């Protein structure tokens, strides 16, 4: 066999399998999707926080008897 394995490769053959490029692209796409979902979640959180702050402002205004147009 002269240093070759039955499948025709050398025991020192370190070339990646032919489908490895597909796996790298899939991983990159998955990472990009997770980052996009995280950004969307943070945006939702910021919007919810803004709504709570606006509600707190209205409650404070009503409790102190201020009209919303007065400043």
C-alpha cells in the first residue's frame, strides 16, 4: 500500500472534506441569524421600556394634578 489507506488517502492527508465549505457557510448564516434575532429582541425591549417610561410620566402627571399641556 506504500503508506496509503484503503480509501486512497494518506494518513497525513489533512485536506478538509468536500462538504466542509457548506458547514462553514451554514454556521455563518446561523450566527448572523442569531445576531439579527438578538438585535430585534433588544429593539423590542427598548420600545417596551419607552412605553413604560411614558406611562410612568402620565401617572405622575395625573397624581400631581398637572395637565399634560402645562410645562
